[in-house]
C-alpha cells in the first residue's frame, strides 16, 4: 500500500494498493479514494474507500487495474485497549480468472490483510501516531 495523497484536515486519502497473484495470473492494483470519520459518542471510526475512475492515475503495465472497487472498514473500541475490526469490500476481479483463483482471493485476501494489520499495530511507529479528529478516549457506556 502506498499513500498517493493524504489530507488529514479533510480526513481524506488516496492509496495505491497492489495484489500479487501467483503465476500464471497477472497481479492487480487499485487506486482508492477514501475518507474517514469518527462517531463522537461511540468513538467508532469508519473508513470508506472507492476505486478511482479510469484515467485518474497512470496504470502500471505489469498490473491489471481494479476500478469497480469498494472497501469499508469499521474500528470499534471495546475496552481494555482492544478494538473490533470489521472489513467489508467488493472488487470486480478484472480480466479472466479461474474459479480457484477467485476463491483464493475471496478467502485469503481479507485474512492476510487483517493478519498483517495485527502484526503492524504493536510497533512503536503506530502506537505513537495520533490523528487530528480521532478521540481515543473510551466511549461512555
């Protein structure tokens, strides 16, 4: 994942996401425009991303580009420093893929993404990061 643009004041971002697939399949990428918000009462954070239209960013010839894509994340504080994460998404796989490849993407992609996030979160880089507009106080019951 590469941040192409980020506007913390407006709570917006544009990311390049690459999905590597095994040979003989061609890997995919997507340019995602997103925004986030926090519910002031529950302190839940909602991130919504959508694929950018064709022509928004140059395509890499080594990848097929997803355009029909949505990615929704919800982070819900549940107490004791724990957060419930809900990840939902949809992507048109672009081009022809066999059923085994589609099944692999459907099953492994969310699992790998969440596993990688879980590994990154404890690092000091992320533990010390703060964002304007995110209140980390515990929600009142």
